[in-house]
C-alpha cells in the first residue's frame, strides 16, 4: 500500500491551511458571526491595552479616593478626572474597572478552556484508542463528573482552595475537562474505524503518531465548537462565582465582582455600578455564542455537499 494512502482522508478533504481559510471566510460571510468577531476583537484589544488606555488602575489602591465613591456617569473628581461611566462604592472608575475586569474574565475563560481541552483531549483519545477497561474507567469518571452541576463542584473547590485567579482557573478546569473528553472520544471512535487508520497500522507507525497526526486532526471540528461554547460558559461561571463572593478577591475585580459591588445600590438609584458591567458581560457572552453557533453550522458535516 503506498504511503500516500495513509493521508487519504485528510488529503482528500482539505489541508489545514485551506480548511482554516474556508472556515474564516464562511464566518466573515455570516453577518451574525461577523458581528460577534468584531465585538470579540474590540474586547480583546481593549483588554490587552487596558493598562495604557484606562484613566485609572483599579488594582492600585493609592489611586482610589473613597470620596469619589458612587459618582454618577459624567461626573468629575477634584483632580479633574472625568468618570464617564461613574464610579463604584470604592471610588473606582467604572470604565477602567470594566476594562480590567473584562481582561480578567477573558484570561480566566481562555486559560481554563485551553487546559481543560488539553486534558480532555488526552483522556478522550486514550479512552477511544485503548478501549476495554481503560475506556470503561475513564468514561465512568466522566459520567460521575457530568452528573454533578458544575457550579456545585466549583463552589466546593473554591471553598477549600480559597480565592485567586489560579484557584478559579483550576476549579473551571475540573468542571469542564469531561465535556472535551466525551467529545474527543466520540469523534476518535469514528475515526478509528476508518481505512486510513488501518493503513497506518499496516505500516507499523507508532501509536502516538497515528493519534496525533491522523486521528486528532479529524477530531478538531467538533472540539473547536465545544471549546468556543465552553469559553463563554467559563466566563459566565466565573462571573457567577465572583458575584457570590468566592471567586476573585476584591483587589482583582472581574465583571462578576463589579456587578456584585453594585447590587446593593440598585434600589437606591445608583444603577450604573451593576448595569454597565452587566451589559458588558452580556455582550461578551452573546458575541462568543454567535461565533460558536456559526462554527457549529459551518463545521457540521451534514451541512456539506
């Protein structure tokens, strides 16, 4: 059997470069996904440039003045700084706090998704390839993991570990890896039965090479869709945990913590403390979901000719 037959499935379809170009082109042609990509691009750009474009560092307590607390949008401080979105109860400029909070939320969501994807992909591929008792053991652990609400697991872990960015990333990884493991296993089981895998085995290729170079690339489309959705869920779960007061510390405000800070003042007329971070969180999650929905439709093989 010629060596090129090993690549019969991947080469017959598309090269990685062509597949990426076609997917990106389809995303840009879809008005909803294009809107989501633009919003995400702006959010990422603002988050990265937050230390340079924000008028105040909300993490630096020396820059905060309690006398500037709960100022209305458009108010100016004694130093002449204009708070276009107002301030919270600690005198933080909400515009600056939202930029830093969005930066923290995106960092937590993306990092937890990447780590959980890596762990889930390894376990899912191992489960599909090994089969037998190994497959049964890993899948029973996955079933047990998925039987509990993610927020319950995260609450227990953070109650034990404490607050912090690293702690909440760990909690999100623990609550999410099972989704990736099940997705990869399902795709890998289908790919394992393909003729190109039999061809690779007949050529005595090593197991890691078969898994990484031939099976895993064909498992990427559903994995990318799941990863996009889980990033949005991770950001939402982090905001929920921070809102409950067990996520990030007060000195490192995320969008969820900013919403929580203004919750007690909603009825007193200081709506901006919670509303502006809440709207930012909502727009961010909707944008990610728009891209995820479009990717699901684009990468779905049933929608292809």
